[in-house]
C-alpha cells in the first residue's frame, strides 16, 4: 500500500488549530491531527487542550510523559498529517543493532575513541554485532510479550538460537563446540573463548526482562555442565544433542526448602535398588529455574556415601508445580517432588559421594555468568537515568541541573564501570588458566565480584527509583524498565549464592593463601 502523502505547514498555520474538535500539535517537526483522538487520550482531554499544547510545539511536553516508542506505534503514526516547512525531525529511534550514543551506555571497548587490551576488533566485532542484531530482532519483542503472558520463551526463538548455536556458546569454550557452526561460521569453535561468551551473555541481557532471561534456558547453563563434565559418554551422546538443539530442556535441582547455600544440608535421598542397577530417589526441590518445563533434572541427593549428583528424567514420580515469584512465570520456577523416582545408576554424575566436587566445579561459571548479566543490566539503568534526567524538567530546569541528582548518577556510573572492569580482568584470567587453576585461584575472586556486583545493582535500583519518582514504581510508561529492575534485582542477589555467603567465601579463600611469615 502506498504511503500517505504528507503536506508541509507553517507553525502559524498549525497554531490556528487549537480547539477540541480541531486540534493539531507539533512533535519533532511533525504535525499530528489529534481532533478525533483527543477524547480517547489516556491522560484526559485537558492535557491536550492546554494553551502550551494545542496548536503548539509539544515536543518537550510529550517527552516529559512518554517514551519514544509510543511515536513508533502504528495507531499514532496514522495521526501524522504533515511536517513543518523548512524543518526536519531531529530525533530518530535507534535501528536494529545500533550502538547507543549516550555516555556510559556501552562499555568502553565499544565507545568511540576508547581502547581495550581484551577486545580486538577483528576478533570480536562481527560476533558482537551479530548477537546484538539477533537480540533486537528476536529476543526483545518475545521477551516483552512473554513477560506479560508468563509463558516460556517461544519455541521459534529457541529454534533460531539453536540454528546459530547460541545454546552451545552459552556454556563457554569446550569440546561441546567441536564441529558446530557458531553464529553462521563467524567464530571458529577452537577460537571461541570466554570473551566471546561474555559478549553473548551481555547482549542477551539487553532484552530487559529478568524473568524471561532466566526462562531463556537459564536452567541449561547450570544444569548441563555437570553432565558434560562428569557424565558417561553414553549419557552425553543420548541427551546433549537434543538439549543444545532446544528439543529437550534441563535444569539444576539442588535447592530445597531446608537447604539453599547449605548444599550439604540437603534432605532428598537416593538409595540403590536391591539389584544395584537403579537409584530410588525421594524428596523435594524448591525455586528451581525452568523446572516446570524441564525434561531432565540434575539432582543433588544424600546417599550412603555422602552427597551425590544424579541425572533424573521426567517420568513416573516426578511432579513439578509453578512457584509464583515477584518476576514473570516465564522463568518456569518450580517446586519439584520426587516420589520413589527411579534413575539408572549410569546416570550418576561423577563419583558416588563426590557430588560436592561436581557442584564446586559448576559454581565458578554460574556466578561469572551472573556477573556478566549484572554488569550489563546496570549499564542499561544508567542509560535510562541519563536520558530521563536530561529530558525531564522540574522547577523550570532539567533534573540533571540538580547536584543531588548528579551525585546519584555519578555513583551509578562508578559502580557500573568498576563491575565491568573487574569482570573483564577475571575473564582474561579465565582465558589463560586451566580449569584446575581457575578453581584454585578464581573461586574467591568470582565470589567477591558476584557479591559486589549484585549489591551495587541494588543500590543503583534504589537510586534510579528516586530519580524517576512515581514513574519508577509504575509498570508501564516512562519508568517501566526502572520498576522492573527494582522489583527483580533481589533475584541476582540470591541466585548462585547469597551476597554474605559469597563475600565470606572470598575472604576464606584469601586466608588460606596467607603466608605464615607475614607480620606487621
């Protein structure tokens, strides 16, 4: 269908249309005829017939109340009847894959005129833009829709991720990447490292939907590595291909109502059958991400020899129920009951009684992934606040003219930048250390960073609400991303280990390395 032919008007001409039944306004050099819309305006008729709005340039008034995305909706685009003579629109919505021009909205390695020792352009830029475009095109619209209806991420999106091997890349470098065509062949499997994974993780966070982020197979990131690292070859051959193709789903089932950070306090039991060929498992698990739609469960159990991890397949005796949390049910958070569930002894991950080693090897990567997400999410809030304080006027001046507001912005930026830089340093160490070295040297560092990043995030969430005021606690409109962030940020502070527990872990690891001859 041919596009509507737009006319040009002078500002004087527009000013004549300032009555309720003949109402025009100007927004960013474009003329809108609101005559039929005025009575349906959600903010009431008075807001449009005000002398500063009707027949006038209402650009500042509009952006004090509405996000840019409102203008891009088809029902409002149809109200455009022309443009102002001799003027052009100065504001343009970002295109798919664009970098933000707002200071500190992107990490320094992506900012014009800055340099990085870790991100060489030829190695990282093509993968970066591929993931950014994928996020903008597929994840953002699906994320917002699923946050509303609470359903798990659309299978079509998961299939597209599988086509690009994003599911495999989210598990980090390793043998599981061999023979795979990453991002359409942009990155060779043998060249893929933790910085590539960092890019993937951080770009996906830009969908700004916390529950959806976990629903996007977050359970696989923590539930599949024990299988890859400790499962038998037969077990891996049987289940891993379907999981990486998003045909089957897996989750990590460790936490219980009586035991979270206290892994050794688990009460779920596993005993062997009389013939010794099967485990018989009884107990319950709670707050299990992706549990409602998982086909496989990596389960921590108390056995005769201690703590053992066993892969359980959905079947008789396995029941999952949705837990309603403060973020969207799209995460599939579940309460799981295991009633005389049988699993082959061959599904044991690692040695019997050696489950703590299976879990400890999993924690570093899980917490590092959460640090990647936390750093990027904080940066998104910084961008929102910088935009808002520039366009919102109070007492006749922009919010950012107030020293108290600038102090909050300064603290947000400082926290965001420090988290990102610490993260990049740890990532560099991971790229140059063996798995064993990572376990001995980085467990404390990663624990510290996880604790610091999530505590910083909670401070930023609080400050952002203060900056946005009532809009910061409103689920729609200007502050919707702030409200969502403030409501869901406690998840990051708990998942992967509570802040206090991780801080103590970091100190304890440091104390184990204290030299005996170190004296004041």
